[in-house]
């Protein structure tokens, strides 16, 4: 292949597509670099989905010019950005797009200009920039590119080399990374952009990820990503590029339509209610991201400034599901549900064949697969709603982070839809006990929500990394008992974690039934010991046992 010294519109589109493909291959590796004690898919997934949005918006046909491709990059990355890392990445891509907006080709001077714009824009977007993150990697790439006196290929090579050195240094800059033995996840994802550029420029193969995710670090520093056991006495860190680890529980994101002059006041309000603040965009449209404990205030600030849309809220302490849930569930047809036409149908978000069978037996029409870190889209929920053979529909999101998406789907559906804001399958199961297929959606939702509110829910999972929690230090491999409030129990074995959590959840004076849903990793002997513990400690409680088949959570618990 002949080395290119400039990129036209088609070649730039090829770079973006190659970057999307590289992120897809390395997504799990990048996810594993997150410093969080439970299974967590975040940075790699968010960056990959952001690039997927860009690729889907690229102009088709041979007549597209560089300006059209640049505009697609700007718009697609802004509108499709997910998570802190995705928002920052959108600003980096925006800088590159701005550098070629009025050019016929992308040459060496344009790349230098674009990387400088990218780094400057990314730093401006973050309220309190911290070194040792994707920001450091972006700036190092820009500085190295500026120091190169060669052509486009030499500039690209210099930028990649500078980015790789900066990525290898991130553990020296952030204690959480050093303690865990990993490099920054966002910076690792950004490095692939330069690999994609060199792939198109010079035919170099995109880097493969043929080692286990735990062993994949910086491509220039083998083993840099091997997880260690952190002895840091702090809350779990999420180092995707903006702030050092903090204690804020929720991640709030939305698009904001607001005049540019309203942003200073908006930023001032947000600076007082949270951290990891990233605001990118312009010309009346902004993508806003914050970590906060006050969801209401974060949204109200947008209402004062303009009009928010696509609101997404993630509980950072409960973000423990992997995209594997979605991949595995997608390969299974939904169990037979209610076939006859009804006045009101039910669409439920759930994972696990056993859980689906239970829900199907209670009248669910359609299932949508999704997890905490791979929430189903509005389009997926809408498709399920429209496919349900019913005049009206109730949606059971069964996850706190899916409620807003369910409400968005309800707002645009062609039939009446009501959402019951269930935060887990435990609540969804109880809600279905009061479902009336011949009732209206609104009436059904009211009764079902009232029933689900009586459930006290929790789950047991296993820590993948050492960390710290309000319940005490966490060692890699410990079992965690998690309620809706957060981590309640840390125990060396599954039975102690489950019974310790039940001790927290059960109110002997008010509760009558304990529901245990078994998933992957639950063993009959352990289950028997858990149920015997309930019978011994709380003989007045009835125990209902259901095989759920859900991944990652050996036990889902509900008390009512």
C-alpha cells in the first residue's frame, strides 16, 4: 500500500470506521482497566458506542466532501456520547473535525492543528482537569505532533508515540491507578485513534487484543494493565478522564438545548453540586455530564438554562452488570408469552432464562435484554412496545438506569404506555402479581407500582478488585451483599454475604415472605444453608425459591 500524505473525505471516514472497529475489539480490555471492585463495563463500552454513533452518521456516496464528514463527526460524537469518557472523546473528535471543516484535505498542518484543538477543548470541557487521565494523553499527543517537522505520516507517528508515553505514565500521576496496577482506561482507548490513523495512512494492521483482558495494558507497556490489589483507603475510583475518585453516587447525563450565554450560570450551579463535570458542544446544543448526589438539582439546573433531553442517570455503586448479559440473552428467543390479544400488555427488561420463564408465566408479552452498563435503547424498548399484541402497554424497566429510557419510549409510542419504575426483577416480579391484562395501562401501572414499593431488594455478587466500602475493606474475590442503598456486607464466602444481607433487609415485625432467585454461581448446598438460616432466624417468614439463571449475581433477594 502506498503511504498517504493527505486524507480526503473517504479516507477520513475510513479512519473513523477503523477506530470504531478497534474500540470494538478492545472494548472488554478497556473496560477491565476501570478501577472498581465489582464487574463493570464502562469506558470501553462508552467510547465504542460513541464512535458507533459517529459512523452511523457518516455521509454515504463518493461525492461527500471533507466538510460533510467533519460535520458528521461533530454531530455524531456530540449526540451519541455516553459516559464521562464518551463526552470527553466527543470533544477530542470535535477538535479534529473543526481543523478540517474548511479544508479540502487533512494534511500534516491540519492534523497538528486538530490535535491542539482537541486537547485544548477537552481541558476546557472538564471543570477540574486532573492529570493521569485521557486529558494527559491527548495533550501529549498534540505536543508531540507539534514538535514533528515531517509529513502527515511522521506527525501521526509522533502523536502516537507521545500518547503511548503519556499513557504509560498515568499510574505515576494517579494513586488509584498505581495501586490497582493499571493504566488509564480512557487514555488507552484514545491511543487506538492513532492506530486507526496509521492503519489508513500506511496500511499498518490494527492492534489485536489476543491476551486476556486482565493482562492487556498499554500496547507499548505489556502487562501494564494487570490488575493488582488496591490497598487504597478510599471509595472505588473511576478514572475515565475528569476527576480523582470521589464519593458522589450518581452519574447524570443529558443533552441541553440552551443559548451559549446561559452556560456560565449553569456551570456555576453544577460546580456546587458535584464533580466530574464535563460540558461540551456549542451553538445551542450541549452534552452535559456530572457525578452528583443530588439528581434533582442536576436536572433542575438544565430547566433553568434551557430544555434537557435524553436524560440518563446511572448509580455508580450499583453498576455491576456486564454487556455479556446482553450478548448471551440476544442469542435466545424469548419464552412463550401470552399469545392472545389483550387490552394491556407488558414489556419487561430482564436477563436470565429462568427469570424470563417466570415473567412469561405471569403474562409478559415481550422481553428486552439489557444490563446496568448496557442499558437498552429507546428504540429497542419502542420496538418491543409496538410488537406487543395489545392496545396499551406497561413497561417494567427492572433497573433504575432504564426508567428514563422507558419513559422516553412511552412518550413517542403509537399506543398508550405507562412505566412502572421497578429497579430490579424482584420489584418486577411482585408488580406482575397485580397485573390485569384487561385493565388500562395507567390503572395497571398505579396498582403495580404500589405493590412493588413494598419490596425490599438486594443482591449478592463478587468483588473483582480490592477496594473499600462503607461496610469495610474489600479484597479481590470477596462476596458483596448490596442493597438499594449500596454495599451492606463484605464476606469471604457466598453464604455469609447472603445471610448478612438478609439480616439487613428483613424487618421481623413487618415482613412475611423472602424470595430467593438463584443465578450463575449459586450452588444447591449454599442455597439450602441460606434458606435454613431464614427458617432458623425467622421461622414466621415463608421462603420462595426460583431459578433465575442471571449472570454475575448468584442470588437476587426480595423481602416483602
